[in-house]
């Protein structure tokens, strides 16, 4: 009776150990020599008694939790069958053997879930920038990228500066369209940002391109000149490029006075030119000359002022010390003056008897007075005597 109690206790302990191992996640193997269910009296005398070996479970194995299977009420009625999952060894002292459990747990799919993108599109432009002269055109490629199975046509539009036109070909488009931008003389020079918009249904996307309209300006130096009749003067006309302008500029001038002429050197010019003006024979008040430059489809003007002055009086003739006079009377050389003009004394200092004693030629007295009796006895007698004869050229 005591032996049967010991045999009955062993299965109950094994069941507890098996349940503990199952909860910790350790695989178990059927035990050898375990008897049948309680109540069975069959036992072989040649089979050594079975003992349960406690297994030290590694901490790494304990770290992985497993869910133990629940036991039903009916399971408790057959402890001997559960003992076949207990690790056991015979009395020989051999180490217990661990067999791989045939029980498998549900596997979880760890791969990421990819959601399908809704249909959409994007637009891109190439090139992103162009330089266009007035009256010229430039083209841009508009690429439409279809996303998420998008296949609908896209209607395209562009915002343009004043004086500029644009068109798409084709429009609407599905994958590609060409934008042509044309400028005119009304297009303002400089940098312009153009917004390209694509619309399909309730979808709308934008991209941007730039167009630069080059320009130039004219700057004269000096702004005003004075020239005498039949003489020449000049102005320097500087050509200043704006936003990459590099075309040659042809120059012309308007407003020249009568008889005047003008020329540019060089012409056409790229950076500067010299305007030379030759005045005619008539003096004039200040006049405005208009200078026009044409290049790269652009036209610009500037202006300068020109004053034509009369010629200066000729320098006085060399009279060798004689007073200035309209007849050129002098002391340098010539012939005697015996019949001076009636207004002679308006230019020369005459003695009181100049028009009384007229029997000689005109001469200068020592005191600078003039006598009309030169060469005669007593001439200039009261004025220090005779000095020199006044001569006519």
C-alpha cells in the first residue's frame, strides 16, 4: 500500500513540473517508463523506478514568454498521460534529453503594410529660365508625371506679364506639352516670374519658370556743348546693357541746325560711340539734338544741347603803335596820307589847326597830336616838333 502511494505521488509531481516548463516556454519530451493512468496495477519489476529531473531553464529562454495551453476539467482525470511531456531520466544518471516540442504558436507577419496612393499628378518645367529679346519667343517643356494610376488629361495655363503672350501645345495634355512665350515692345524689361498651373478635376499643381527681357540705355557726356560757326565739337554716347543685353546698337541724330553735319564713330556700337558735330556758318540759339539707338529689337533715345556762337572778331592788325582805325593807318609802312577822311579826328588826336593847315601830309607830333602839315616848315612847332609820318597801307 505504501509503494502504490509513492507511485501515485510521482505522477502528480511530474504534472506540476510539466505545467511549469510549459508556461516558461521550455520544450519537453515524453518520459520513459511512466505508468498508466492512476488505478492501473501493472508494473514491470525489471523497469527501474522513474524520477523527475529538475531542469534549470536559461534566463534567455525565460525572457521569451509563451502562452500555456489551458487545461480542461477532463485533463485532470488522466495525469499519467500528461507525464509523457515531462523531462525524465533513468536511474543510470544520464543527463536528460530535450526534444523539440511539436506544439506551434501562431506566427505574426512583421512586413510593413503599403497603402495604395490615390491617383495624382505633378508637373515639371525645363528649362527653368530663358532670356528673350523684345519681339522674340522662347519655349519651355512641361512634363506631366502620372502617379497612382492617374491617366486623365491636364489643362495648362500660365500667368504672363503685360505685353507678353503664351500658348501650350497640346492643351490639355497627358504627359508633355510645350509652352511658347512671345514678347513685344510693350513687354517691360527685366526679370519676370511665370506661374504654370495644371488642373485636372479637383487636382491642381503649379510650377514656375522665369523669362528675362534684356535692355539697354543711352547716356551722353557732356550734356551740352558750345561751338563757333564752322567749328566742330563732340559728345561721347555710352551704351549701358541691362539684364544681359549684348546686341549692337545703331545710332542716329536729329535736330541739327542748318549747315551743320554730324557723324558717329563707331556705328553700330556695343559699349560707346563718339558723336562729332560741325557747325555751319550761322550762329544759333541753344538747340536740342535727339540721339536714337536701335538694337536687339529695342529703341531708346537721349538728347544733348548744342549752341552755335558767332565767330570772334579778327585780331587787330599790327599798326606799329598807331591807334586802331578802320583804314589801317599805321607807322609800319605805306604811303603818305594827304587827304584823310572827314572823320579822321574821331580816331586820332588832332591839333586845333588840323583842318586849317592842310598843305602837307599827316604826321604825329612829339606830344602825340596829329598835324595835317607834315613836311612843311613850322609843322608841330607848338607840340614839341615833328615825330613820324602816319602811313596808309
